[in-house]
C-alpha cells in the first residue's frame, strides 16, 4: 500500500488551477492537496503566487482554469463569507481587528451569545468572556484579559485570537497569511503553539511564510511556488531546514531537486 493510499482524503485540493490578472498568470496550473491534521507551509519569493493561492482558497478571488475541490467536490466560492460557511477560516496578512473593541467582542464579532427569549433576549457577556478565555487557553495562551481592547494585543496574540476563533466556530481548514507586522521569537512561538493545537484537533492548515526555518519547525509539507507555478511539493523527510532555506531562492537547484524527487517518489504527484 502506497503512502497516498494511507493518507486521509484532502479537505481542499487544487487541480491544474490557474488565475490570470490580465496577461499575467498569478497561478499557473497549480496542483496541491491539503489534508486534515497536516500543516502545509507555502513558501516563495514575493510575486510567486502565495497570496493569490490564499485568495482563491478563502473566496476572495475566483480561479480562471482548473478545479478547486472541497471534500472531493468542485467548488467556486463567490465570497469570503461563502468560504467561511464551508468551514474555511482565514487569518489575513494585515491582522485586522476592531482595535477599540474588547478581546471578547473581537472573538465573537457578529455571533455573540445571548440569553433569554425575544423580546427580552440580551447579550450574555459573562458567557462570552468565559468562552474567549477558555478558547485562548485551548491554543496555548492562558491569562488573556478578555476585557482589554484588541489594540493592546501584539501581532502574535492577534493571530492566536484568530486561530482560537476558527477552532471555536468549527472550521475544518485554516489559512494563515503571514502578517506584515514583524514578530519577535516569543510571538512566533505563540502562533506556533496555536497552529500546532489546530493541527492536533484535525484541521487542514495552509500557512504562508517567508521563514523557511520556522516552516520546517512547524510544517509537515512544503509547497514551493515560483512565478505562479508549483516548483516543489516536499515533506520534512525530503528536506532539512538548511536545504529548505537554500531552496527559497529558487533557481536550478530547486528544479533539479524537484525533478529528482519526483523520479524517486512518484507518489509526490498524488499529495
């Protein structure tokens, strides 16, 4: 039995997917599979197609050619709302929050718990606070004051809040676009804990990053993009952190390694 036969079916899958912006191919016949309980790190230089990939998976833009599959069925999300309804949560690059609202308000934001019957129904603030604290502790961040304004959170804590929210509301896939704001090692650690917690709870995770060493630390698979095309689809067993760092530059070394790996492991085409 091959590895491809023992792996779970993909939650999300790209098959020959292309996205064009005018005459430029932001993605060119890209194929990849994202499975439950796996972290796939997407790496590549600026302009390689990473953000376009996240945009397609999250419903922000639609593909022109090929197929996007959810649980094996072709889908074409018309909006981020449609993607969220299908169980796909996205942590966006700009880490947008409502800065003057409290942490618990940002956690629920439009889905606040209530109690009582109409017309006396009212917001259940105590439950909202308790749920927020419990959800953050679940991803490795205890002790957050749920009443503090979201503006007081650091970049890593904001990402963790988004991951905790995705888990609480039943997401099946989690997309993380690396934040613009710089993060310290401690903040990276917070996010890493949250991502690993999400993987342990069975989510399919797609994490865009420009840090190959961090990717190798948390990732199970590495999808390397160059000029909108898939230049490598590798596992931790295929490369170590040093090789992955060198491959970030692309070029002949990446092409040669990818070709050789596919010759040795034909099952890579099925992952």
